[in-house]
C-alpha cells in the first residue's frame, strides 16, 4: 500500500574499522547550526507566530490554551521572580508534580535565567510512604524553590523535603507556601536580559534523574548544548517536522527525557502545539481519559511507549470516529522506551491503512537520559519493529565487541558532561576516548551495509550466564517470548542466572486468561483464574511451541510462573513509562524465582513438549 508522503533526511552511514573488532559509525552529513539556548526558540515563535497556541491543558470539558506571545511574556516574568530570590545552579528549581502549563512556564523561566530546572517523578511524592527517593534527589540538587501544582495532593511530600527552600503551589496554598501567581507579578528588568545573555553552551538547563534501575538514581546534567543540538539532529532526521507546525497530544512525563526533552522540545523548536494529555494510557490505568483527550484532535505526530500503544489499540478498533480523527493528519507513529511487540506493530499498521488508505510511517530511536535523548533513529521505512536506524548528523557511534555482542558507545554535542555531584559515577560512564557507555548492545541489519540500520540487541547488564557458562541474550529472547505468549501475557522477565535453564516470570493479562475459564469466570478471583487448569494448559502449550523454535539451552525457556501481583511502581518494579525494571523484580520476588526452579513445587508450568 502507498505510504503517506513525508520528507525524511538521508540515512547513509560511514563505517571505520579499528583494532580489536571495534567499529566507528557516523553520518557523512554535517550537523547544522542550532540555537544557543532553549528559550531562543520560544522568543522566535513569540515574534513569528504570537497568536499560535503553544500549550493546551484540560479545563472542564474544553481546553485552556496558551499562545506563544503570552507564554514568552510570562516566562520572562518568572525569570525575574527567580532571580529576585537568588536562585542559581547551587539553588535550582525542583518540580514535583505532573505535566501542566504552570509546570512548563516555571521550567522555561528557570532555563531562560540560566537556573537549572529539576523535574522529579511524581511517583516519588504520591506513591511512596517514606519519600526516600524524593529526599535523595533533593539532597543531591539542594533546591532553593520547590513547586507542586496542588498543595493538597503534594502536601506531605513538600513537608518532607522543603527545608529552607521556598514552596510554590498553583492551588491549595497554605501556611508559608507561595502562590504560583506571585511569580508572574514582577516586571522583567535588565537582570533578566543579563542573566539570559550569560547562558553558554555548557550552562545546565536541566537535571533529569534516572530511574535507578541499577542502583541509586543519578542526576543527569542536561546542558543547553545537549538539548539544542539534539533538536537539530531530530530536524535533520525527520525533515517533514519543519514543513508545518506539529500538533502533538502527549502524556509522557516531563521528568523523563522522552517526554520532557524529545517531545516537548520538538514542539517548542518547531513552533508547534502541545495538547497536554492528563491521562495515562498504560495497563491498569485509565486509558479512557487519553481517548477523551484525543477526541476532536488530529495529531500530526503521535508518541508513546509500547505499553501505551497496546492499551490504545482496543479503543481505536472499537471506535470508528476516534480512529478516523486520529489517523486523519498523522504523519508519524513513534515508539520508544521499550521494545514494541510484533502484534502491536501489525495492529497499528493495519488500523492506519484501513482508516486512511495509506501506510503511516512508523519510527523509533535509541537514546537515554544521558544523550538528550536521540542517538540513533529510523528515518526510512522498515517492515518490522526493533530496527533503530542509524546515527544522525553529529553523533559518533563506537561499537565494541563484548561477549559476542557489540556494545554501543556514543560521543557528540548531545552527550551529558556527567552526573550532578557524582564524580565516581561520572568517571565510570565514559571510556578512554570520551565515549559514553550506554550499556546497550546492537547488531547490524546487514553487516555489509550500515545504511540499513541496526537492531537493538538488549542490554549488556541484562544478559546472564547459565550454570553451563552459556550466555543468555535476555533482550531479544524476552521480546520473542512476549510475542509468542500474546495475548495472555502483559509482560515477562527472564530468570536463570547460574541455573541450569532459563525460566520466565509472567505478568498475565487477566482478561485474556479469564476468557479461557468458561462461563463462570466473571466471578473468579485473580488467583483462581491463574490456577485454572485451562489457563495453565494454554501456557504449557505455548511454552512447548516456543521451545520448538529454540536452538539450544540459552534460547529455550523451560518453565514459567504466573504472577498474581502486578509490578509495583513504588517498589521500583515499573517505571513511569510502564517498562519493567527486571533487576528490581528479580530481587523483590526472589522467593518466586526459587519456586520457579524448584521441581518439588507445583507452581512452575512446564512446556507440553517435555511432557509428551
């Protein structure tokens, strides 16, 4: 079927071999000029398109809209208010709450004045009992001002970390808390212009905290150069974004680099409009709210994590009006943050073609908080998920052999200088040539032609050895298992370090499993559903057919266990984006891992193939 016409940049790549099997991969095209700082683009669009909507947020049944000119005027007032308070790189601005217009203005106001902005995961405030991660973040950055949209919802968290910092809230101001409106009162004076003029490429724009999946969360320094150069890379990769102002409806949290740097930055840099989706289209969350926010809007770009797309597909299938509006102007569907299953990929392609009569461009990229984020991207048509494309102009890729894989290391203007006040972790993050060690592994789609891109080959740290000494490539194996167990598994985690075989922890899709239990299933508790012989038999059959496709012990899953308790955000088992933290799950559920490999218990499900 004909593809919807869009303008894409070149995707050729140059490869240079070095001793030891090391290969360097770069784009032969130069990176173009980019702005000196983030708010330079806000000032540009405030003059070029002053009445165009920059941000929109839900207000009752409609939308509150903020135009570019008004946004820039408020950002300058906020910058003055922050300078009046003596805030600086040593006393930055921390934001505890979700995406919102006031949140955006405060972050932009801080960056306009050269003051770091630190968006913190709302889960650290709303889902934690002891606020340990929130306290850790505040101990590292030592904020001079802490903001939350609601004084009521974030009251306990604010009280736990405020110290001598000023507390600012948009609603529910009590006690000594300052109203956000007070930040809008000062008239911008010469101090704002002077502070803005002093911003350099190495000025800290943001500090973004990693999820802490491998230990203590680290504060990633995001400089002005990082953010601005990466947006230029995106523009040269997906050239069509510059052809008309993008319209984006997005829920992805701004404390993550995907939502806060890639998506928010893309809208700002290209004079687009961002509708802030206050839904959370993830399993177990109210995906209907996102659907409500999408009604009446036709995005030109749609970004999501794989679990978000998985949640939205049933709504798109069942609602022709929603489907028609969603695909009407859509130029690109973009996923990142985790692997997209083949089932979800095919569903999106089929829905787009059936609705629009054209194939919608599907893309992804690879990056991290430390890389601003994009380091590689697919700016050419591909026929399956998992191909992450080639480096954009300005990024140098170094591929280093590691236990039969190619470890990805990157260097460029979009790479962090280090972790905030964490010198030991910073030194460990870079190799002797100054390349950032991503911990990701890649493989060539075609070793003879780098322009065909690369395939994500898992995380180096996720791989493990069996007792035989054989390495298990956990990333690709997990993707294959999840696709094979669909629709009965929502997600899976591999286990088997120092064991004789590979096992699987399965987070089941209870609705799909319940459908296997017959007419009386509606009243069954989750535990009873998972214990039903028909459910266990189906998983045994699927595990057997999956095993017939394997080539040896390191690619064959020999047992699985069904988990009744879903992954816990508060226990760090799941990130804000819905992806699993395998290490945390294996550690927290160590007793279930023991049961998985204990042949004296009846918990583990073995493949039908082995019993016949």
